[in-house]
């Protein structure tokens, strides 16, 4: 029996945040893959290929940050 009504609300908010972060991670990973696949298909424009690879690197960094946030959230 839960005698403190704030615990369930805090847990629900934590789960909602985790869900948002997980969805964001998945979107970042999808974008990263899309940029990398597209960059691999570019053969006649080195500048565009490099920009796409840089976009993918940015997505990889954001994905890592989101994973770190999820880890921190679950450790609380």
C-alpha cells in the first residue's frame, strides 16, 4: 500500500520522461543512419558527403547524451 501519494506521481513523471527520452534516442539513431546511408551514396559531391557525415556525428553525440540521461534517470 502506498501511503505517500507523491511517490506514484513522481514515478509516473519519471516514466513519462524516460519514454520521451527513449523516443528521442530512436529518432536520433534513425537520422544518424539515414545521414550515413545517404553520405555513402554521394559520389560526386565531397562537400555534401562531409556535411552528411558531420550531421551523423552530431546525432551520435546527441544519442550518447540521451543514453546518459536515461541511465541517470533509472539510477535515481
